[in-house]
C-alpha cells in the first residue's frame, strides 16, 4: 500500500523569495541540516526538468532524485527518487507555494507518496514527515531570516539547527505533586554526540517521585525537570552521531533526568531504535521497567525453575513485568499488594500466591507458603525491612530496589549472617554501561514481549501537562501497571 505524507506551513517571506530557493533543485545543502552535499549530475542546470541531483545525507545515506516538473507560474515542482540507500520505493513528492493574502507571507505545502518494505511504514513515514519536511520548514525559515539566500552561494553559511519550541514539566521547589508545573520552553540544537527527539510518550517511574520530593537533590538541582525515559522520533542529530538519523523512531533511558518534555536532546548512545511492532507508548511504559526486570531476574536473582521469589508491589509497573517473566523462567512467585483488586491483576500476570497487606506484614505467610524466599524484590524500603529479613530463606538474596515507603535503615550484617543471606542495592543504569549491554537487554525485552513471556500490561496515560496528576496517582497506591505521559 502506498504511504502518504502531507505537511504544510507558513513562511514569513514573500513567495518570490521562497520560490527562488526552492526552485533551485540543488539548493538543499545550503539550508537543510540533514543534507551534507548536493550536486546536479551531468553538468545540467538545476532548474532543467529531468535533471538528477545526487546528495549525501549527514548520516551517510545517499539519494538520487529527478526533477519531473517545474512550474514558475504555479510555484510548483514535482520530483521522484530514482535510487536511494534509504528503502523509500516509488517516492514522488510535490512542493507547492501560494501567497498568503494578508501580506508578504507564503503558504508552503509539501506532500509525497511512496511504498516501503513491510513493517517499515511508520518508521519511514516519520522520517519523511519529521526529519525531512518539518525540519526543512524550520531550516528554510532560519535561512531566510538570516538573509543567507541573498548572499552569493559561496558565501552562504553552512546550515545549523535552531532551538525548537516545546512543552515541559518543571519544578522550582521540592515537594508534593503540585510542585510539577507545565510551561513553554525551547529545546536547543543537539550538541556533539546528541540526538534531538520529538517525544511522544514519557515513562513515569517511582524514582521520579524521589527526585520531586528532593530525596536526591544532587541529581535534580532546581529548577529541574524529572523523568528518565521516553520514546519518539529523532528530529536531528549533532556532530559525530552515526547510526541514527532524522525520522528514526527511538526510545531511551538515561541517568540524567529531564524527560518530562515534548522535545529533548540526549546522548545518542542512550537511544535504541524501536522495531515496528513496539509503539511509542509501549516503549515508554516498558523500557526502564523491563530492563530493570531483566537485571533483577538474570543478573541478581539468577531466577530459574523452582526459585521462590517474593515480589513486593506485584501489581506495579516493575512488579507486573517481574511476575510474568519470573513465572516464565519457572519460579514460584509470591506477590504482595495492598488490595484484592490489585492481587487479581498480579495473579493474571504470573503470581501463584498474593498476600494482600497494607501494613507490610507478610513474613509468616511467606514461610507458611514456601518455607522462605530465595529472592526478594523489594521496592518498598523502610516499612518492610524487618519483615524481609524474616521472610528470607537460608542463603536467600534480598534485592533492595527502591524505597516507596521511605529510606531503608542500614542493614546489620550480623542479621544477614544468621541466614547466610546476601543483600544488594542495584541501580539499573550501572547495568547499562555499554551500548552493547543496552542493546542486548532491550532485544531480550522485545523478544519476551513477542514470545509471550511478558503480557503487555494496561498502560495508564496522562498528558504531559498533567504530570502532577500522574504522580499523585502513583503515590496513592491505586495505580496498576505502568503510567506514561503523552506529549
Ligand atoms: N533501582 C533501580 O534501578 C530501579 C529501577 C526501576 C524501579 N525501581 C524501584 O522499583 C519500585 C517500583 O517502581 P515502579 O515505578 O514500578 O512503581 P510502582 O510499583 O508502580 O508503584 C509503587 C508501588 O509501591 C507500593 N507501595 C507500598 N507502600 C507505598 C507507599 N507508602 N507509598 C506509595 N507506594 C507504596 C504500591 O503498591 P501496593 O499498594 O500494591 O503496595 C505502589 O503501587 C520503586 O521502589 C522504584 O524506585 C528501582
């Protein structure tokens, strides 16, 4: 099926001036930031119908395009791709300008149709729409505002990317959910090694609550924007970035907050390209939590057939993923939740037993059910400390993952020695120290989704402007599964 992309904008310049740039089929390397170099083949003029331009993109791709029509009275041109290293097939595009009636402004309409290999429809549509057309509008606007089109070609500056308007959630004080306030902002051009991403979905993690409350002030100086992960489309890339290009659909997680925004620059090495079957919402909901589950089960818990796993907040974002995956690995999964309704969901996602408790008393029941836990996955912290020690089996491993109830008191090694137990306090980012490790874990996560080891949980969605509501919900203990912000 043919894909269609249509974009339009208004440029603050007279139509003759805009057309003078666009009718030159060889002008793109002067104003479009994705184009590295462009030349017309065979020494033909760049407004000669039938001429072929050959250009290289900054990411290394090469494209040859042929001018099919050029109409100076209608301000319209049509061109097609004759050969490309990008898999755009039967690509035909039309550029049309019209004068805006209220003054010296120009309406610019850009549309195309093309075919793609199966499964790449969305990725390539996003690439054309965002990386080529929307970025092109911004770039030409800047080119004209600088008067660069009035200079001789040899004197025209190389195009540089502009800041992009965005929306983000900011806090100016530590405190409750109301500390998060949405505002307009600008995302700067990507620096060396960075990609700028138009974020469609942003993961909400309990860690964001700790930051908002000011429990780790060194990580979120004020004013600050929380958020450790998001998914969306690359707008442009900074110097030195290879392997990602404008239009690529990506998700990322990283150890520096700032994800609660509609556009953000991040190091390219944080990002992973998304396969077609994983949409932006799913990626933002599952990436950080899923990689955490992978770290817990594979690296720390070494969970396998017969492992007795005690999992707190079993119906939470991390909890549902750990429950399902551990069950698939053959573990006996005992969850805790604060309500029967959550217990039902936890059972649907793999828990064989669920202990419903609001006051963190579970150790006797764990001992009765299975004789003690080999592994405890504990995001509760302070309120569950004593009970965790009591619930451990001999040689058990208590993984202290987080502290939703407050900071954990120091654990006395002599209490551990009584059961020859071990204790760990991992942070997922330390387990993603190389791009290869990140890719490896991510591929395992998508494979687990594809083969049914993980059931995609229901996602609770909030707008970016309602980030405070999402936090209030997470802290209320009423949320089930992952929460995301939609930008
Ligand atoms: N170390 C790491 O790298 C890492 C990575 C990801 C997540 N984490 C940690 O993993 C845990 C789960 O994270 P998540 O984002 O998936 O959150 P979540 O589990 O969806 O939400 C937190 C859950 O904690 C339980 N809880 C118990 N007492 C609570 C209290 N007093 N206030 C609020 N919640 C309470 C609630 O479940 P019930 O009502 O059913 O008890 C609540 O739903 C968090 O501790 C987080 O910090 C750590």
